[in-house]
C-alpha cells in the first residue's frame, strides 16, 4: 500500500505535466489542458467547425455554378471562395481531424499514459484557431481574401496579389508550426512510449500509418514554410526568387511548392489507410490480411511521394526525359496502393461481415477511393494530362480521394470510436441516414465532374459554356444535398455525447487493440502503468 | 518494507529519467530534420539554377557572352529562329524585333536588331530577359552579343536599336527545326536607383 502511494507520487514528481487529477473547470480546463483526450476532442471539434466553414464556401461556389452566367457573386469573390475553401479543407478540416484521432487513439493503442510532450501538444492545438482567424479575417479587408488558389502560384500571389498575401503567409506559417509540433509529438510518442513488448511490427497499422505520416510532415512542412517565406519576401521585400526580371523563375515556384504539395497529398491519405485497416478487420471478424505488406506498402508510398512532384506540372514544358521519369514514377505508386486495396478486399473475403456504420463508410472508402486512384492513374499519363490539366476532371479526381477517401475514413473512425469517446452508442438509424445520404449525394456531386472535365470545362472559373449546364445543375444539387447531410452527423454526435444506450468496453465483437481493454467512456487517465504485450 | 519501497521508487525514477532522456534525444533529432528541410527548401533555389544551366530546362539561356567556336557551317540543315517580345506589366515601352524570323544554318553567325522606345515622360531602365522554346534547344542557342546582358536606360521619348549576335550549335538535336526566342522586358528603374 505504502509502496504504491510512494510509487505514484514519484511518477508524478518526475513529470507532473499530464497527470493532474484535479480537473479545472470551464474554459480554463480547455485552455490549460495537457490531456491527450481533451486535446484530441478539441482538434476534432475544431476540424468539424472548419469543415462546415469550408463547406459553406463550397456551396457558394456550387450556387454560382448552378446556372451558366454570373448570378450570385463577382468573379473575384468566386476566386476567393475557391482559394479559401481549399486552404480550409486541407489545413483546417482534414489534417486537424487526423491529428485529433491521433491524439485520442495513439497513446491508448500503444499503451502509453499520454502523448510524450503534453505541453507542446496543448500549444500545437491552441495556435491553430489563431492561424485560421488570421486567414478568415482577410474577408473583412477592403482587398478581400486570398484569390490566387490554394496553390498560391507565383506571380499570382506575388506581383498580382490583392494585398492579402502577408496574412495568408503568416496563417500558413502558424498552421505549419502547429503541424510540425504535432508530428514531432506523434513520432516521439511512438518511438518512446510503447508498452513493453510492443515491437514495431506488433503496432496496430493505424499507429504505423500515423508514424510514417508524421515523418512526411516533418520533411515537407518546413519546405512549405520556406516557400511562403519566399513569396512574402518577393511581394514585400524586393527579392526575386520567382521574378524573372531579377533573375528568378516563376516555374521554380511550382517545383518547390509541389515538392511539398505531393507528399502533402499522402499526408492526407495515409492515416485514412490506417483507419480502414482497423475497421475492416473488426467488422469482417478476421485479422488484417498481409499486415507486413501493408506496412511496407505505406512506407513505399511515402518514399515515392518525394519523386513524383512534377506530374502536377506536365504542361509547363519539361524535357521529354523529365516527363517520362515523372510519369513512370507516378504510375509506380499504383503498385503499393494496389497492394493495399487487394489486402482490404482479401481481409473481407470469407469474413463474417456485418454492416455497422463504420464498416459502411470503410467499404465506401475502398470503392470510391479506388475510383479516385484510377482517375489519378489517367492523369499520370503525360499525353492525356495535356487534355485533363486544369479541368473539372482534376477536381473530380482529388475530391474522390479527399472527400470519399480521407473524409469518409474520418467518419468511419469517428463512428468506430465514438462509443469509446462518449460512453454511449450513437443513434444507429441516424447514422444510416447520414451514410446513405452522403453516399448518394457525394457521387451526384463529384461523378459528373469527370464528364465535365473530359468535355473541357476548366476549373476555377465562375462561368461556363452552355453545353455544361445540365451536368452542373446536378452537381450543384448533389453539393447542397451532401452539405446538408453532414448536419445529420452533427446532430448525431451531440445526441451521442448527451446520452443513449450505454456502450460496453468493447462494443464491436470483432474489434482488437488496447483501446478496447479500458472502459467506455475511456477514463481521463489510461495506462498509467503500461500493459504487458506478449 | 520501507527499504523495498525505496528501491522500487529508485528504479522507477531511473527508468523515468532514461525515458525522458530518450524523448529529448528523439526531439532533438526531429528538430534537426525540421531545420534541415527548411534549409533544403531554400537550397532548391541555387540547385534549380545549376540544374537549369546544365540541362537548359525552362528555356533558360546563359547570361554571359558565348565564344564563337563552331568549326564549320552545316549547310544541310536550316533552322528557323523566331523572335517574340513582350513587355511586363507596368513598363510603357514599345519593344519589338525588327525582323520576325530568320533562317540560319547551324554554326552560322547572325545579327538581328530589336527596337525599343520609351513612350513615357520619365527616364526608365529596362531589362530584357530571354527564354528559349523548346527548352531542350536552350543550351544550343549561343548568344555572342546580346542587349540582354546589360540593362538599357532610356530617357523620355528616346529610342534605340539593340543588337543580338548569335549562332546555333552544330550538335542541336535532330528533331529541332524551329527555335523561338522570347524576350520579356521589365522595368528595373527602382532596383537600379537603389
């Protein structure tokens, strides 16, 4: 007894950051918290708010494109909408949602009491709202918000900037610092805090994908920070990194940007792979097929992501050798990705499958993400890319991988762990409504975009030729339906927090992992003494 | 009992310290990676220049005068060299080639003239920046003398004829039969003044 008390005392003395048992109340609890579960929840809520904000901007875009001609907004405001929609969805919705899931689940999955650097964790969350406040504040400037596209190509963001560049740059700096700190925390936690006996190849695949994603973030977010800094000095301090008059080169901007940009794409999809690799085995009641091949496939995708960046720039006039190199490397990515898709299918093969909502979202993920992957393969072919470049085909492609890919996986994860987070089962009927409405509307929203793109409708233009009118009408209807469907999710989550059927410690009979060994809702502190893994 | 507890405390503490130390070590390594990659972002700027110099990527041509060292003139091949000019936003100059295209044999020297006129009421310093298309021809397009090597000051309403002497290398790839040389003229008055 005495020994236990002393023992606990000494542990607390050694690092008393994350282990206050007295919870503060009200706002202070959330401001000062270093608890990974609190921070995870804040990340998830923040990303949902940003998801709705960016979603409203998407609806402005779709409202304007409902009919040909200019009806609702000015072209300049339309450009601001496409730009800020992209920035918010990438940096504000998808990435923080994944960080939130990592915060909540990683320590529990590796049997650690908290993230390795709890104070840093608090900081990396709390600077995010400021970054987005700066970005969104530009709407109240006379010149308006950034209108140069989320890719901020020079000279659009330098010579031709409307004056919002500085705000944009500082917002991105802060988002980058937040991501880097979050990534460092994830790597340090995984490397140092695993329960005794949990070797690297025994880690859940969810942990592996976040581990590799965190490394990607550490490698490329500093490059993004460098790029925006160059844009800043080009715009305001007379340097000429991207200005031909002073010896610079605007095409170099694209090289540096996409050196960040392509790994960034995988930063937004690798964690999704981790989530569905958790849910599919659980609801197929089988072990994940080909665990180690999944790990190696994830690592290969991460490696390849660094040598394919110029496939975004086929039309800039590269030498033939360059075009071929980037084309073949890009196509090579289909191999490890194919390994993953086949492994998921093989996991389901002859499994005792049940179709709970997390599984529905996961299956939809596998099918729809694969469609996005195939259109990516089409875009990888240099000769045809000249036709598809900058059309709605590209828009369809990356929305299939990011919405029905990344976002659907986040929904799958949220439904899967919601009972663990809240202690209650969610309303099953509502969740089915959410899934089916989302599934139908998202395809109505994005599938016709393929045809529009192939027929030649350019992206980022507020008007279009008359022959595109019918498809655009359907796309806009799909857009509004998809947007409204997400409100079902909001209602469902709020209801689930307030109450419902009590959740057992392990509500899914096929689920595996340490997180299901603790009660539901997960206690404020878990695994103060590490579990033993054999 | 007490003794045992102490021992246990001690061992937990050492374990804790060891864990903290390894956390610190990992953090340091990762921070190093962050700074290295931030540096790499900037290192890409000179790397890109070197890469373009070697490969002629993006149609960048040399900024220094080439020596004429062709050993012969290849009269079998005729290359069309086209000239394009444009003025960057904000420079009120008239700027155009005095001949739109010339036919040259590889190894043959050629002189062409460009015309520029300052149409404003102020003295302006202009700088022309060349670019060659297709990009792979850039390293075979040799400028012996070019107005783009220096800036060009012009007083109000002053005009000037500017010369370019060039030749095309003998080992220009077989599939290139037309080379387009494009000049963009920039206003660099403020940069020159400061």
